[in-house]
């Protein structure tokens, strides 16, 4: 979702701006939905997650992004070892 939306993909934005608020709401929603990620889509989700992790975001947005990553890697611990081998 965020990867395809030009406004949400912006890396330069001000705290409390409309884009900042949308990013926070989007990542909050994604964190809630993380419990519904299953084996069928986890590969696609982690690919998008890696792209999002390398983008610049304010700390208030990044905390939700990192929370989502933790939720996914706690649910699928085998992906952690896979990611470590890639790096």
C-alpha cells in the first residue's frame, strides 16, 4: 500500500503534517493486520518490508514500521536466519 502511494512514499515531510499523520495511521493499521499474514503471502510482505525499512522516515513513523517487522519475524522466526544469510 505505502510503496505504491506517491504521497506516502515521500521521504521528506514535516512532523504533524498531513503526510506524517497518514503514514502513522497507515503503519498503525498495518501493525494490526500483521496477525493475519500467513505462509502464502509472507514472502511478498517481507520483500515490501525490506523496501520500506530502507526508506527515510521520522522516528514516530519508524517505530510502527519496526513494530510490524518484529511482529512478522516473531511469527516466522525462520525468516530471521534467512535474512541474516542474505546480509
